[in-house]
C-alpha cells in the first residue's frame, strides 16, 4: 500500500517478500552485501597524479546501490558503511593503519564521502520515479548523482587546498588546483562508469520482467 503512495518499487523491493520477518531478513542481507560491494569497489583503484584522490569503482557502486535499493535501504547501507569506516576499519579507498577512521574522513576525500551519502538518497528518489528502468533516464540520474558527489567533494578539497595545500608555482589559483586534483582526472572514468550503470540497471529490470 505504501509503495503506491511513495512511488514505484525498486529492484530490491521487487525481489522477494515485502513484509514480515522474511522481508527483514532480506533487507539485512542486502545491506550486508551492499557494504561488501562498497568496500571491494573502493579497493579497486588507480592513482591519477597529481591528484591525491585515486580513481576507483566507489562511485559506480554508490550510484548503482542507490538506484537498486531505493532511498531508505540505500541510505541505511551507505550510512552503516560510513559508520564502520569511522570506527577505523580499513574500508575506504586509501585508508591505512596510520590514516583511518574520522581522521581519514576529514582528509582530501572527505567531501566525496559526504557526496556518496547524498547521491544514494538522490538516486533512490529518482528510482522511485522510475528513472532506473530506462537507459536514457538512467543516464540522467547518473549525471545528477555524479554532480551531487562532486559538489561537496570539490568544495571540501578547495578548503583544504586554500588552508595550506595550494601550490602557486604550479597552479595559478585554488580553483584551478581544485579542478586539477578533484575533477579533471576522473571525467573519462566517470563517463565509462555512467554508461555501464545506465545499461546494467535497466537490463536487470528487463530480465526481472521476463521472469
């Protein structure tokens, strides 16, 4: 009943029970699987000097989970992932034994982590409107999700650069250095991840419809 009022079903809701203990068990398993996927995706990374932020599959996992899980289950998953990372567990892309937990989350990737949470919520709401069922609309949703990740990510990176990381001999302004470190190296990779997710999620819906 509630789904008719709040929007369309998500992929996660369309598989298995929606109510009762079995549904609760399913959701717990989905959250656990989501956290594992986020952790694994963060470790698949490629350094892109001079940026201190490596390219990884984290954004792909974040946006796909948001679209497949919906806003409520998606936010539960990403917030638990962040809580585990804040406790010091090595689940983020560049965390180490010396740099982890809250101290890591306040570093150069901190703004992007905030963006992850916001993006999951945005993707979940768009999935409620059915944007995840069409490749064209899914591209639009992914563009919005990427923008939501980049805005706080670049804003926080600019604060850190202005606070002592600026290299005036290389970059004429904090703005230019922020773009060079936090955006330009990732555009091609993000386009590839966007295309993959735009095909994968609608294809899952088609497969589910056939069954």
